[in-house]
């Protein structure tokens, strides 16, 4: 019985390693599409929260909680798609995303940190906390776009 369990665990671990290796070998155009898709979805879920913050839509704590949670998860997704092999692919990414890796990582980290705070406030149904946390998320998005995205 132990031998079968050990063999199964080894097989699962080997498959997991193969999956990571396959991801590392993803085609550059696929990586670009994946990072663009994640960022498109970020906009989809940030937009309604922004409308509520501006008073253009009534505040709905349930919608904010769902959207902020999605946003928090999406904010972690695009970064592994910014690899050197994608530089020649059609995208709006400025060269600085590749040449100033420390600044780019800091921008990514700022978005992840800000969306985590927004998500926590939203799940706590804390409207004041959401309002306080929304500005840093919008600022993180804008800073990254200003520095690393062509207009």
C-alpha cells in the first residue's frame, strides 16, 4: 500500500514539474495574449468599483467584494508573461519593462499590495476601507501604464 502511495506521489510531482517546464517554454505570442487577457479582466473588475467610488453607480458591497477579490487574484497573473522572448511580439509594452526590471517589479508589487488591501476591505464590507484602498489601486495601475505601456 505504501509503495503504491509513494509511486502515485512521485508521479504527481513529476507531472507538476512537467507543467512548470511547459509553462516556461510557452510561445512568446501566447505569453503576450495571456498577460493582455489578465489586464483586460483587471479593467473589467476595477471599472464598476471605480464607478461606485465616483458616485456614478450606487455602492453595492457584494459586487465590490466579488470584483475586488477577482482583481486581487488577477493582479498576480500577468507578470510571468513579461519575459525577454516576448519583446518582439506585438504589444503596447515599452522597452523599459524589460530594461528596468527592478522598477517594473516594484510597479507589479505595488499593484499586488494595493489590490490585496482593497480585497480585504471589500470582503469585510468596509465601505470606508474600500474608499481608502481604491486610490492606491488606481494609482498603481496608472503608474505602471505611464512608465511601461505605450499610449
